[in-house]
């Protein structure tokens, strides 16, 4: 009898949890539905290890851009220039490596510095001169598109014959020399990630319990942990059965961890949410709004430079068309990932899910051979549905 | 004998989890001024939203009988058509449009399919005259003060041929002069046959103007008092509002001794580049340790501007002369951050606009101004943060289920308490409170006064800016009066009377 009661309570709690977090869950559900859809349509081709690795490599530069964009959008600004900043920086990296014969790692570092300079230029225009970000970065679109063309004017497309550089977006992490058929290091990383995730979750829950905050009941919590761990392990298993973890995943993972920590644990993160929520109130609370905004623009452009490096590495060449429409994917990823259109709300971890949604669509439709024109329409529809849903659920919550 | 223009019978309105109105009965006689009072959250605004159709027919139970007919309003348009107009606390006008455009905005006068501008101007001028606003109707709304904008809003209501006018705290943002003006206007409209329902927290106004007073508490009608049968006193209203006697609105402080001067302005002169003129002229004031200094003046006297100019100048004024001394040391703060670091804090008058971050929770807002204190290495110590936020929540009685409650969902009084908690955590030497009790109910006001007393007893100094004269007189040890950017008078609490202060406040 008692057992039955508990079960009813559990069901109720699950529904309650689903209702109050409908926004987040919808995103996951959408991703799963999209993946299942493409798997069926491509007769399993989509879910194959080879394609998953491919998807990760494809999504890498968008993910990096979207992480930076999340900060900008939380602050209720926008950066339209990221695509061509990425394209330009990628081209500069190619020139440095092929024409000036600079070591690839030094070249990447130089390009990141170039990104910082671009960020300073745009950030100072927005914060000190007071030009709206929309205008500043629209001008940036013109400028960096022009600079990209100028950089490649003499040579045209530059092929980069540099293995280290190209491995960034095509290569996989090396395995331990055990001669096993599956990729052991990948599995080890998977296990470590699961342990870390479980540890962090349990610690957070215990902390909440200490302060008598409401937490999900134990079965639900354990259920969530099991699902989370299973997802990580399945992905790692699939990757390990192919060539292992792509370098791109490692790079995105590191950037994601840093930005997530920054946003959730540090003062800077708090300030970003505060300014996005109410800039005037933030200023009067002693927050240096201009400095924080400048930081966000610098971070955005540095990440754009990194995205440019990844994209160039992926193509193994720098082309004058690189960067076209990147900003659209990045902005769409952030909004699909739950950044509030009115600012002040958003998480980089969810943005990554948004990126996966957008890039799964791209990847899946490419596999199906859908014409690129239709692809844009489909992506646009998914984007607007996600944002409309977001706006509705938020206004209801009020 | 009773001729009711409006009868709301057994109105019950529920929101998820709360019963906002519970069997409320509310009857308004034709041609009277009916005041609706109650603490924040008592259900006044909800009741008016039910009446005006914002909460649609069908989402509540009970009857609305208006002019003898049961109504089923599906939206504001329906109720407006029947001659019910509601004027909200926040003005619903467009600053960049002219007065005549504003008056007929949403119900333009048409000739065929086009707007008949000539007719609009003629009619609008007439309406503006009715509210005794003798200005050029083609001037932009934004060039008028808040008081006069309020009048434009009423002119707009009149242009719709209003029979029942609902005013939601019309004088909350007005100074004494403008308030008086507005109240007189409401009386005049009454003579012209317009029935008014007024929601207000200012009990003095209510007793002066009301024919009938209805008190709501916790979503229920407590009583309806006819002011012509017997004289209703403020004390009586308060007793019904809070459900108990309140002997003293202003709590007394035991220890009234003050220390040395901690904050001083000498010949402080400020320009506003946007207006292109000097807005503060040679201000000289000082505040001692453990003292509450009032800063009284009419709206536009420059009190908030003064606060902004000393508090790191976030509005971008130009300080052209004078010195600011904190504990004898000369300072000129570049931004609020610097001011806060040096022991100055400013609680803004507009807690929703620029005081709090509404989409964040109590915990976030409590600690945001002093995260330095909670940071260890790179990260914020969240355990410590939760401890601090809970401590303040309990200490100053913020009513919320937990510190994870979003600020936007709290009542005005509780929001104000969070603002105070935020600055208490910073622990400044001098705290500037700008209209600390605006739009807050009596009970919460008392708590905030008590808290102010506690803070000065602990050695803090408070500068209290307020438009409510009784409050300034009741709370200050000493007070300055400002008018048109100048200090026009200084009184000790013993010397000050309403009469004397008002004389100084209107002096130019």
C-alpha cells in the first residue's frame, strides 16, 4: 500500500519537474527527435560512429562561436561580424603558415591575439563611443569580409599542407599503445567524465539539502544521473569503436568548461547576468558595466578567431567564402539553447545543445541530399519555433 | 435611495496557488468618490483588473453589475466602451508624441479613413482645458512634468466620455502641489457627474477627498465606511488595513546622540549637459555619524540629481565646482563602484527600474553589490552566500518561501527590503535612501522605519529623500529643504513644521 502511494508521488513529481523545466526538456526532446528522424531517413547512416565523429568536427567552430555569442546575447547585445572575423583570422593563419613559414602553434597564438585586437576595436566602439552593437558589428561584417578578400587576393584559396594544423579539426586523440580494438583512452576519458559529473551533481545536491532547499526526490535524482551517465558512455563508446575522441571535441570541451565555470561560479559571470537583467541597476550596484561589456566583445572575437582556425583546419585550406552565415548558426544555437531574447538568462551548456540541434539538421539534411535552399528554410522554421516557444513559456511563468 | 453605478458581487479570482480575491463585494454609488485602500497584495489592483476586463469574464466567479446590467467584459476595449476608464500607476502615454496625439491615441477622430487632425487639435484642447491644463497642445508630452502628464492621462480618459474613472495610485509619483491639484480636479469631475474610484496609500488624501472608503485585506472586503455618516480618521483606516491598532506610525529611537560629521558637501555645483544648464547651485550640507538627515523638496527640486551627482555620477552630469568630504577626506567619485568602496551607498527611488534585477532571485540581489567579500580565489563561495542571504532574509523579515524566489514575484515592500538588505551587506558609512517607502503599505513602512533606526543606532548615517512630508518630519533628526536646485532651509526636528517646510520648498 505504502509503496503504491510513493509511486504515485513519484509520478506526480516527475510531471511537476517536467512542467517547471519544460523549456530545457523540450530542447533535449527536440534533439532526440531530430536524431531519430535522420537515423530512420538515412537507414542508420546518421547514427554511425563515422558520421557522429564527422558531426562533431562540423559542429566545432559553430559551438565555439555560439559560446561567445551566448555572453553577448545575455548582455542584450549582438555580434554580426563573427563569421567574417573567423574567416579573416583563418586566412591570416593560413598566410602565416604557408607564406611566412611560421610554426603552426605560434601562428594560432598570433591569430588569437589578432582576434583580441578586433574585439577591443568593436568593444570600445560599443562601450566608449556608444555606437549600438548592431551597427558596430554590421560595419564589422563589411570590413572583415573585405579584409578576408584582400588577404587572399593574390593567392586565391590557400591549401595548408600542415599536418598538426589540419589535425585540429580532422584528427583524433592518440590511443594508449595497448593494441585494443576499441579506443581505450577515449573510454577512460568517458569514465572520468561520468565520475566527475556524478560527483559534481551529488555535491550540489548535498549542499542544497544542507540549506533545506527543495531537491528532487532520491529516485528521480538517481534516475537523472543514470540517464546522464548512460548518454556520456554511449557517445564515448560509439566514438571509441571508430577512431576515438576528435581533437575538436577536446577543444570545445575545454572552452565550454572554462566558460561554464566563469558564468556560474565567478563574479564576472554574476555581473554578466546582472547587466543583462538590468544594466542600470547593475551600474548602481557598483558594477563596471563598460568593462564587463568590453570583456564580452573581446572574448567573442578571440573565440571567433579560434573558430576561424578550426574551420580552416577542417577544410585544410583558407577560402574567400569562409565565414558566410556563421553568425546565423551561432545566434540560432544560442537562442535555441534558451538564451532569453530579452537578455539576462542563458547557459553555455544549453547553448551547446542548441548547436547540436542546428548542426544535426545541417548534417542530417546533407546526408539525405536535401537542397541547401530548403535547408535554410527548415533551419529558420526550427529556430523561430524554438524562440516562440521560449517567449511563450517565459511569459506564462510570469 | 441607493443608486449604484457599480456593484461587484461575490467576486472570487484565483491564480495558480493563491486566492487573490475571496468573495469580494464592492459597491459604488453614482457620482461619488470612492477610495479603495489596503496593504499591498490585499487585492485592490486585481479587483480593478477584473472590473476593467484585463482579467476576462469567465476567469473569475461573481457578478459585475454596471448601470443595472450584468457585464461580461472580454477586454479593456469592452469596459471602455461602457465608459469605464482606468489610469494606471505607470503612465500609458508616449513621450515623443504631442499632447493632442496622446489624448486621442487609440481612438483617433476620423474623417473617412484618415485622421482628422484639425478636429483632433480642437477637441484635445477642449479636453486639456477641462483638466485645467493650459498649455500648447502641440508640445511633446515629454516636455511636461510627471504631474501634468498625469493630467493628460485624465484628459485622455475624458475624451472617451468616461462615466467611471479608476485611478490606481495617481499621486504616488507626484509632489504635494501636483497632488493637491489632481485631487481638486477629481472633485470637479465629480460635480460634472463622473464617478471615481481611487486606489491610494496616502491616507491623508483619502480622508480629505473620499465619500466612501472600502478597505480590502487579504483578498476580502473588511468594511465600507461612509465618510458623511461619521468622520473617518486615518487611525481607523489603518486599524482596518492591518487588522490591529498602530499607535505610532514612526517608531522612536532611544539614543539620539550623533557623532562627528562623516559626509559633507561644500558649494557643490552641477551642470546637466543634456539640459545645458546648471541644475544644482552651491549645495552645502553635512551629515553626522548616527544621524538621519531628511532632504525634502518638491518633485524636480534636484534631490535625486544631487544623490546621483555624489554617488559616482552614473547619469553623466558635469560637476563644475565644490568639494565632497567623506570623514574629512576630499573625494570625487568617478563611478558608483568607487563611491561604494569609500563607504557611500544609494538606494534608488525606482526599485524596479534601476534598483533590483527582477529576473534574478533574492540571493543574487542581496549579494550583488559586495561579491568581493564572498570571493575566494576565482570563485564565489556559494555556501557562505546562501548563509548571508538567509541571515538578512530572517533579520529584516523578507516574506518569501526561500531565497531562491525571483524578485519580480515579491510585493513592493519586500522588494524594498531586499534593496535594503543589499546595501546592509555592503555596510556603508553613509546611506542615501531615495523615496524609501514609495508605493509600500503601512505595515512594511513601519518595518522599514524601524530598520532605519536600527542602522543609525549601529553608527550608520542616513540621508532620506522623500516627497512625503509627514514621513520626513517623523523620521529625521535634521532636515534640509531644497527648491530649484538650491538648499532653501535647514531645520532640526524640533523646529520643523509642515507649514515652515512647505514655505521653504516652494521658495525660488
